[in-house]
C-alpha cells in the first residue's frame, strides 16, 4: 500500500498534541496495528511524552509544604535551626556521591545544644561599594545597596553568611569547614573559591558566577542542586525554583569590584537598573522601545553626567536630569533621570 | 545511572540514620522522593490531592516504624508502599461506588515502574532539551512548558500550525534518541 507517503512522526506528534484529524487518526491506528515494531515505537513515543508531563507535574508539587504538614504531626512543632538546615544541605550534596567521612555529621546527635550566635551586618548604601574581611579571613566586596550578615564567630561546623544584594567572595580554603552563602531561597555551598553572587531581592533571578574553584548551588528545600565550574553562571529562578547553567565571561560580572561598570550587549533596562544603584538615582524610561536597546560599554570612575553623555552618544537616546528638590525634613529627593528616544532628525 | 550505582551504599547509610531518629536525614529523603512519588501515585489514582495524602502517609508510617524497618532500596520500598496504598484506595472507591468500574488504562501498566525524582528528571530533561536546534527547542518549550496551544504558538511565531507540529515531531524524534536508554532502562530495573 502507499502508506509510506505520510510522515509517521508527524502523525504521532499530532495524536499526542490532540490535534489529529479523524482521517489521520485512522491512518495512525492502522500503522500501529501493522507490526509489533510499530506498536513499540508508538508506545515509546507516548512514554517519552509522558516523561515531560511528569516533569511538569513535579515542578508544581511543593514538598516543603508537605513536609511541614507531616512534621508537625510527627515531631513536636519546632523551628528548624540553622544546624538542621545545614545538615540537610550537606545531606543532599551527599546523595549522588556518598563520602564516608561526611557521614560523621549524621551520626551526631541532632539535639545538640546550639550556642547563641551574635551577628554582624555590613551594609552599603546605594551609590557606594565596600569591602570587608570575615572572621575566617574570607574577603568580601559588597556592591551598592547590599547587605551581608555573618556571625562574629563562625560555628565550628560551617561558615554561614546571608546576603541581600550583590557580593564578590574570595573564600579562604578549608574543605572541612564549608562556607555557605544564603540568599533568598537559595544557597551556595563552597569549600574555598572565588565567585560573584548577585541576589538583589527585587530581581527574580539569583545569579552566581564562578571565577575559580568549585561551588554548588542548592535551593532552599535542598531538592535541586547544581555544581558550577569556573566561567560558569548559575541562574536560580526564585519563583520556579529552577537552576539553569550557562558559560559566561566572568569579567563583566565582577568588574564592579574594581570600580568598573561594564556592559556587554546588555539590554537597556538592565543597564538602567545598574546605574540606579551605582549612582543612587532613579531612571524613568519614557519611550518603551528604549528598554530593549542593547548596549556595550565600560565606565571607569566616571561621573553620572559623563556616563549619560556617552550613553546618548552611542545609543539613540536623549536624557534630562531633574533638579533635586528639598523634602520637608531637610533631606533631598533622589535625582531623576528621564530617558527619551532620540527623534530621527 | 550514576545515582543508581551508588544507591545501594547510600540507602544503607540513610536507613541507619533514620533508624537512629535523625530527622534531618528523614527530611532529606522526603524531599528527594516526595514529588516523584506523588506523580507516580497520581498516574494510578488520577487525583493529585489524594496522591499527596497517600505519599505523606507512607512517609509517616516509615518514621513511626523506623526502629524495625528493613529497607535495602528506598526506591523499591516506596514504590511498593505507594502502589499498595493506591490499590487499596481504588478498591475502597469501587466498593463505595459500585457502578463506577473504571479500570486504570493499560498505559499505566507500562508507566507503572517508572519512578523519577525531581532532580534526576530535571537534569536529564534539561540536558536533552538543550541539545535541540534552537527553533525546535523554542517551540517544544512553548508547547510542553508554557502550555500554549498549537494555534497560539503558530500565532505568536507567525508560522503555520502544520510547521509547529512538524517542529514538535522533530523534537520528539531527537529526544527519543537521547532518552530511549532511560525509558527502557528503568522499565527493566524496576519490574520485579
């Protein structure tokens, strides 16, 4: 018969998608019934399809909430302490490759008394950057509008800090004393390494770029983890709890630490967002198209005025800067920069 | 596969910790298997809320009887428990509802033994979808992950519906080659 004319994969796809016509549907059924091989092929494609459906369903299930539900029934309701938390993180990392030495952590009594921790918080206002050294010798650079809290004395088990905003870390190497950066609902687990973590609360992504060494990015419920190697970036989406890895040139991501503002084919809305923090000003994009312009430039120690001038020279943009007006309590309002599309003339 | 090879050692250690009432390890095992088991149960029960209840009750039972458990592999232990409870549930439903003699589709028998964990499945799928040609990948994502209808995709990308279908069938053809080992591999391992 002349059945070879039709594309069987197309028929199967349209059956799976539910868009198949009744003629095609009959054709497909005949093809499937023809041979055992055909039957198997068809059922394998269905299973393949199913795999993606399962994946999608799984993404929607919240194991954290479920665990809370059963744990309140099983255990005395209590807050999960930092120790139990880190233990959990440590445990998930062990799942793929079990290392006997770390099992040691498990065997210890979980109800060990925890020492009260005293925390320091380092904070940089908008428009400023700073650097500091942690109790273990780890160096941290904090970008504008960022906050880092860390205990005055790290616990003997791990070094845990929490970050809001962007920071660059040079962690002192100590394999037995893991370093943990907690931000939003994500963690970066480190033994000794250099990396940049961008976790401003208003962004939907947390981006970790590894310069040297090795880190593992883990979500809060410790169900998803990804290892990073140098020149890789992990983008963690806070809402979907997904981690995507990509190859990057770290230079752009860490330039800020040496006072450079670097843009490499970045969209204007990202450029504007960085400039806002860098110069502590507010931008208003007046013409929507501007947001999608792609921009490449490096600024070193330039004033806002110069940056804006360069921006308007190299992109079809013009700008206006508002005067700072005095507010009632003798403070000044933020400067507002308005961006317009340049008219064609 | 790497996970399966090391599974035996891993499970033994984890079971030991649970026997010693280590809540942290219990939670870890819960987080690792929970969503996969719910989806597994859901294939039998066709009701996510009940499936969640069933899986939760399996874990509660595990904790309550932890001192006497004898588990060699979490995977087969959980599958067995969840499957039994699902069947119990279906039976009780049939008793309640005599006229509803819904028999699970035969497809489910094929899917029966596939238990994936979120981490495993995400890794696997991400890698294989990443290998699709860009256009094909975009259309596949839109269809499978953004739940767009064929007509909507065609509309957005200004192409014909037929082209959308062709791209998806192309994607499936490529993904099949990438994933076929896993499809049959699992079926072999867990049918026992």
